[in-house]
């Protein structure tokens, strides 16, 4: 491709994206592709000769688009959002064009230093205390790909610190029954669990009526393990669970961890974004007790995937768990103490992801980010009130709404009610007018009985406005009524 | 940003990148920034109000560019390349604009199915046998971020398989002394090594005069471990080491692994790209014995970071090591057996990275990729001959050249010669006209003596042509002569 061809193809691609964002609202949100559709349409073998760019782009529309589930649609209410924005996409583009690998400070000093400052900016925006900032001797932050990686890295750092204190100790980790699957996965990767069900070195702590971890049960489990000679070394508290945005009480959990010397990691993957607003900072109450925390601007803060922010107040343990320096990476700057972010992550290489975050923070400003968050929380409150006021006869709200996620379900208990809720979700998603997903909430009595199938309405799309939420509610009501007849 | 503003800013960004690629050759390759330069220039706090796009972009030139080490420069010969190309960058842009998360088949069927087919296409291009293809019942491939992650995932799959066969067994892993640091890092992450020096469950096998793993020493180490009741479970063979592109003899290593039931992972991160040319397929001789392998199109195959391809002939062990299904991810397609790539990787979320690979394969075609590889191998041979013929009085080639990396050094042994080589490298890089890095090669006699400081010339930039290589040699000669006077 000549430079002129690149300019033409690039301008056309920008226009394609602008057009896509303009029309995405009108597309069925959940892809209607059947398994194998695209595989059947693609050649079995790669082309021998290069093809014309126009032919390739035509195939994007013809072959790829029918297989896209539209995460950027304002009618996407599934999982948690993964919202992009124009400045972020341009930052990703610039990062790809520069094509630098920021594995070492020396391999592009700007990549490391911009990242360091962006983590400090964001720490200020969400009100993190000084020990997590790069201006503190033992603190600082880094961009990871995902919160899964942050949870794993925190676990590895915790192990490093625990084994330094008690070599050979039998270590035990703790998190709630409502935690994200990535914590169990981290334990499997780290060798602390042989299977998802292996509870020998990973305890799942019970929750209260709001689905938040019970500190008394955590303290009791730690006490039992310590009495048996095991070492409690890692606790993951979730601020905003994936099921229902439940908030583990970090302020109560922190002192329990401190007493046992356990590393406290706070997984605020989704909810952390809300803390750019002072009125939601209570979510992180007690974070001063944490050794690490993370949240994902790539979920609800206008920054395209991947961008997870990880902070620690004990960077020596993180680097101690992950640093290996072969000769071919040695350089004067590293030896003089420069930050080499490869030692803060699982991979060696890394893209220049701080660019997109810088663009987002400067384009929107603190003010713009707060307006973005507040709008969605307001819409979630509106949706909740619609369900209660217009739908109260048929629907219930089985979990408290914390921020922008509303859990709701058709009334009724037992398998038949679950099945009606499942069928309703399928009906809604089949319309293409909205896309929601589900969870199963534990029984309200905190017992071990079967959980309740529940629909989730997560409101966080960059382009989601009140009319989209109102229309989604109309679709839900309509489909629920049709199902009753 | 309005759609019209996005179009204007996007077109300008495309033009900026086109202009950058046109002028990058003239920029000092290694950034001349001093530690803290960018930090001092950036505001300590984020802006309260959003800023004008023009002001942000002006700061890219003013603040960021001085801190960039130009990986896309045709004069970049350091580490291994991380070459981008116009079609790949446009693929990354499209992926960001679509903003889909391909964690499950259902969350964008096209993301999964295009990836599956691209891995099959590439398997065909590099001549991988049928068991690694998705058309085989137990095989298939996936895009990972980096070869570090592939090495780790292979280790986890190997552990899963070994513990299924022998629950509770004491497992031992093997790789060569010349392996990439990521293998040791993987062992630390997986809990098989407490530190980079911990050799209780990770053996480093000695190498021959070409710096390739010695199968006899591997067999001996495995025999000793098995005799002591330990279970050899994982071997990583490197095809193209980072130090010198040494090639471990997979054909000889394979049967040794098979005899012990150990998982064989082939790390061809850099060299695998060469196998698009039939004349270099010997690099992967014996790969039919492997359980997994990986290579990075993001190094030498025109696809911007990150894009590591991982294939396995035992996907059940991979998924068995990494799969956890919480309720909120359950869906009909998964239960019907669709491929969910989240179960093949460390993170949960994932970008639509197959787009850029599809664009590259179609734009260049097999023919274009072969021409790209052959050009650089020819230039490496040219560089080697220049060193031997014009520089033979002062320089030596201390490691055989395999493909596009030339190891060379000023003649002489001992610390003084190492110091002269180190000083030469610093002089070359200070010119800004080329950027090379170094390694330390083990003693030629295979003993435990001190290694030899050696310069590395890796030729793989998308825009690197003969004149850049000839000029780099002139710079090297000139600086070496200046250092002698």
C-alpha cells in the first residue's frame, strides 16, 4: 500500500466507523448468525496473491457484520458495557501507527512516563490515597489488559510477600461466593487450585442479603486456617460484583486482612469508574487498607478495550513476583532505576495504551466524565422506577441497585419461575431491539437453596440516552405481556 | 465529539501517521529523552474541563514524540522487530471502532469464527500438520497477546494433563539455558518456581556449539527425575532463541518427550514467520511431536502488536486448565459446543484481533509475505558478508546466522573485549542513525565460563531496505574506527 493508498483507505475506514456509529442503533443488537455461518463463507485457504483493498472492505460488510453483536449499540444492556469513544479510538489508532513496544522505559520513555502520569491522574479523579501514587516511594500504577490479569498479579505479589515472611508456608486465599470467575481462574493459574471446585487453598466466603461478603465469616475462616497452621495470604474484595454490583465492605475487611498480614486486593473492575463522582466515592471506603486495586476504563469510562488500571501500594512485591532480567533486556536506564512496566505484568511486550486514556481524560475533562457517569446512574434509577411503578404487578427487583445495573425478574419462585424468566430473556433478545443478559442470585435467606434466575439491565453505552432505556422497558413489557397470553 | 468532528480528527490522524511513516527514517531511532522529561512536562492533575482536540494533538508532537523510540524506523535493528503495516493498522482501527468483546462465541460470532479460520490459514502457510487445525477433532488455534502468555498456557495445560494422569505428582519442567525469560516467568506465575533462580521444578538444559538444546542432556535430566519419582511434564523447545536465533532440535526432542508423556511446547515466537517460505520450513522439523506451538505475526509478519498465534493438538487440556463458567456467562451457544476463546486464554475479555491478521493475509497474499521474509533474510546474509569481508580484521561472527539476525562482536576475549563491545554499542546508538541491542553468548566451549558480550543486528522492519542495512554497517564501521583512535 503506497502512502497515498493508505491515506485514502484510512479516510474511508474513519468514515466507515462514523457511519457505523450513526446506524448501529438500528441494527439487531445480538448477532443472528448461526454457528458456522462465517466459517462456511470464508475460503478454506489463504489467497496466494494479494487482493484489492476494495474487495477486502466489501467483505467486512458482507461477511463480518452479520456476525457482530453490537457492543457499541445504545441498546446494548448486557454483561457490563465495554464502551468506546471517538478520542479513545483515535488514541488506539495512533498507538498502532507508532507501533512502539513499551516493555522497558528505554524502548519508548514516553510510553512509560505517560502511563505513570495517567495512573496518577486517575488516582486523583477517583480519590485514591497517596500510597497508590507514583509520588509515593512504594506505590504506583500500571495499565493491564483486564481485571483478570490484575487479580492474578495481586495474587502473585501476595504470594511473593507471604513466602518472603514465611518460606514454605501453606497459603490460603479468600474471596466471596459472588466474586468474579477470574479470581478462581487466577488461583488455578497460580497453582493454588487444581480445578474450579478445589477449595483447599481458596475459600469462598458467604454473603449477606445485599450479596456482599460477610466480614465475620471471613474473620472466622481466617482464624480456623491460622489455627491449623495455614497462612491467610490474599483476600479479593469486590466493589461491584458482576451479578448485581454488590459492594464488599472494604472498610471492615481491611483490618481483618491487616491483622493476618494478608494482601487485600480490591476488584472494582466495573464500579471504580463511578468514583470520578464524589457522591459515589463511598464505594471505595476503606481502600486505604488495600495493597492493590483495579478498575477498567474499558468498561464504563469511554476507553476502548483493553485498559484496566492497576494500582499497588507495595510495588516491590509486584516486581519481586514478576521480574526476570535476561541479558538481552539489560540497559543503563533500567540499572539506574527507571520503571520497566514489563515487570508489572504477565507478558513481556506491551502497547502504548496510555495514549487513548490521555486522549479521553483531556477530551472529556473531569467534568465530562462525571456527566457521563451521572447520566447512566440516573437512567438506571429511572429504569428501576419504571419496573417498580409500571411493572410492579409482574416484576420484582431482587437485588439493591448500587449504580447503573438493575437486576429484575418476573415474580415467582422455583424452577417454573426461573424458566419463565429465561424464556422472557430469549424473547427480548430475539427482537434485536435490546440485548440483556442474566445471572442467578443466591437465595434471599442466605441459605444454600437454589438461586433465582434474574435479568440484568446494565446501562453504560457511550450513546445510550433516556429514549433507549424507555424503549427497552417497552420491549420488556411487551414481550412479558405476549408471553402471558 | 460530533460525527463530523470525528471524521475530521480521524482523517487528520491517518494523515499524521502517513506523514510519520514517511519521515520516521530521518528521526534518531533511540529516544534521547532523559528520565523524567515527560513527567516534568505533563500537568500534575487532569483537566477539569475538556480541551480542544487541536491542543491535544499539538501535544503529541511537542511532548510525546521526543520520548518515542522508533520501532517502525527502517533503521531499527534492536531486539526483534515489531513491524506494523498499513493493512494491520487499519484492522486495529476497525477493531477499535466496532468495539466488540469476543470472550464468547455469542458475544460476536464473527470474532471467533474469523479467528479460527485465520489460524487455519496460517497453519497452512507455515506447513503445520493437520492435528493443529480446527478441522481436527482435538486441535485448533487462538490469538494470544504474546508468546509469554502462550508459554504459560502451554505449561498450565501440561500440568492439567499430567495431574489428570498422576494426581499429586511432583512435576518438573525443562527448557534450555538459552530460552526466553518468559519460560522462567511462566514457572514463577504457575507456582513452579519461587524465584528466577529456583531450579527445583524447572531444569535449564545445556546447549551445543550452536546454542541449541542438547537432547542427550534433556533425556538424562528426565531420566534422573523419573528415577527419583518426579514426573517430567513440560518441555519448551525454542525455535529461534532471542539471543542468537538458535534452533532447538524439535525432531530429536519430540520422541524424548513422548516417551515420558511430557507436553512439548515449541516457542517459535520470532522465527515461525519465516516458515511461510518453504525453504525455511526445516525450522519446524519435528513439530508433529509437539502438543502446542506459537509464533508472533506481531514480530516479523507485518501485523502490529499484539498478535501471537497459539496452536494446540490437545485443546481439551488447554480448556480444562482455564475454563470456569459462572452463571452470568452461560448461554445456549456455549452449551451447544461453540468455541469460547475465553477458555483458551488468561483474561476473560478479548479484542477482535483476527481482523488485522485477515487484512494482512489478504492484502499481501502468501506471495507478498514470502517476498517480505526473503528480502530480510537476504539483507541479513548481506550484512553478515559485509562484517566478514570488510570487517573481518576487527569483527567476528560468534553465532551461526539462521535467518534474519546477525550476531557480531569486536574480536577479543575477556572483560576488556566485552567493555569495548559495550562501548561500541553505546556509540552506535548515540548517533541516532541505527539502533541495535546486545546479548551475552555462552562460552564457545559449552563450559560454565563467562559469556561473551555480543551485538545483535535483527533485520525485519517493514520499511527496511538494502540501503538502510548498508548505512548501518557504515555507521558501525565508522564508530568502531573512531573508538580505536
